[in-house]
């Protein structure tokens, strides 16, 4: 089964061609224009997607030896949550391609797609599993009963962890996006030299809050704190909160697998802490490779494949529309029927 997947939920334009769950060819283009503005400008993001997406599709088709869109069996695109203008570009192109080719179209939930980065077949992991989705736009905990059902345990009350990383880096003059730069700055720092609060740190509470932490960082920076020490302290606080809450839910639920997904999972401290703690418990840990931690089309294609594996006749209506927020309690990959 050949799946052409498109992802344009924010500022990354991505296209991938999959044979079942295996990647045949993919392209990811990260829009650099936003670095000049200190954050993503929605209108600029939408215009960039319009300019970039057709070329990425041509490159993927060429690399895979695909001469016509009629050779594709299933078309899939992210429908939301995300920036509506950006989503509409990828969603509209993909629906049009599916309609012109007379093939199935699937509108995929962006959050579920991140979790499906780990999907290679129905038995990819053992259930029940606890999943941490931590990115620039979302910080959520789920209990996964199957690939088609993930129940929300809790999410952030304000800022996402990735947003806190980026805004802290921006404050310190490290640019945007700044998560990776902040991590590098923390290497030479001592987290014990700068004391920062740990908001909502109770591990039994499956919710997060990082707004107050950002404010505390700002005050420390303005009082002359050393950049390396401040970065190290900030990183440690965030990782401690994420890991403690994830592990509490893992122990409480009796989960046999732990999944982590989203851009923040590229952070080396988070990855090492999760490996260490899961090894102690004898629990299988699934981390995305760093290339597929951030937004990409492979995860969209794998989510689509999971849907088709469960029900080959599944499809989304061509009236499927983009949406900015997900407010449900049970997460499924197919968000438009």
C-alpha cells in the first residue's frame, strides 16, 4: 500500500511516501523566515507552505520513482490541531489530489500522528502504554489502550514545554527556535547555582504549567544570572517535571510500555532520564529518532496506515476542514469521517 502523506500544521512543510509503514522517500522544509520575528507568523507560514509544498511533492515522487499520483493508494494530511491557515494548504492540496486520482483521503489528527511515529504494525508495542506528547504546542499525558484509542490524562494549563524552551532561549538572546541552543548552553552550567520554582510538580497531578517558570527565568536573567547555569537549571526543572509525572502514571496504571513523542523528545537530558528510569522498571521505552521528533509527514503516513490496517474502507469526507484546537478526551488518528 502506497501512502502519500502531507504535514503543514505549523511552520514545517513535509511530504512523505510510505510503502505500508516503511519510508520510501520524504522531505521536510523548516521555514527560516520566522527567526527574524522571534516566533511563527501565521500568515507568513501559510504563504511559505503554498510556495514550498508542490516542489516537495515532486521531489518525493521523483525519488520514489512514482510517475503519477494515480499510483498512490491513499492520500493523508494533517487536519488539526494547528495553525488553520497552514493546515488548509496541506489539507486542500491533499484532498484535491485524492479527488483527482479517485483514491481514499484520510484527515489525520496531529496529536495522534506524533504517537504513531512509533507505529510499524499492530504489534509495534504492547498495551497498555502511557504516552507523553511534548512539543512546542502541546504537553499531554495519555493512557493508550490500543493504537486507535488514547485517553487523555492531563495537559498543560498554559504554555507547552517546547514553547517555554523557545521563549526562554529568545529571552537569553539565543534566537528562535531556541530549544537546541538552550540545551547546548546548559552543557557547561550548574543547575544548582540558580534556583527556579517547579510549578505543578506534584507527580500525582497529570497536568502541567510552565508560565510561572518562564517568569522566574526572566527575573533571574534580569538580575544577572549566568546563562549556562540558568539554562541548566531551567532544563532540569522541566525534565524533572515531565519524567516524574510520566513515571507516576506508568506505575499507577501498570503500563508495560512508555511512548514519548514531540519535538522536546530530541532533548538529550530527557532522553537519558527516560532510558534510565524505564530500564530500572523493566518497561519498554519508545523514543522517536530525532529527525522524526519534530513535525514530519512520516508520522502522518503511519497514522493513516494504522487506520487502514484496522478498517481498509476507512476514509474522510472531502468536506473535512482544518481545526486549531483538539478538546476531546479520547484521541484517535482519524479525525474526519
